[in-house]
C-alpha cells in the first residue's frame, strides 16, 4: 500500500468500534512480525530483502566512486595550488 486509502479494514463482527478487537489483533501481530523482520514491510511492497540489499550495495559503490573522484580532484587542486605558489 502506498497510502492509508490503499488499506481496507473490515470485519464481520458486531463490534462497532473502529478498529474492532479483531483488526487491532491483526495490527498487533503485524507489528510483532515487522519488529522480528523489518524487511517484511518491504516484501509486502513487492521488494525482496535480496533486491533491497543489492540496490543498497550498488548505491554505496556509486557513492564510493564519486567520493574517490572528488578526493582525487581535490588532491590535484591542492597540488596545483602548491606548485603555483612556489613558482
């Protein structure tokens, strides 16, 4: 579900409370299961744990490449400015 409107809560019990004790029990069990396995929430959204971890690894690798390029560029600038001040 992407929003609250995507979640339909209904129960056939005669209890008038919303949520009724049955729906509240389902919420409780879901909370316990999400605490046990946080990736379950993502799985319900159609993303497996493996897919999420692979995407995170790819993003980390991209950040690492950009960071190394930025570091190399900064080192080149420092080296150039040091050479220019001596000349």
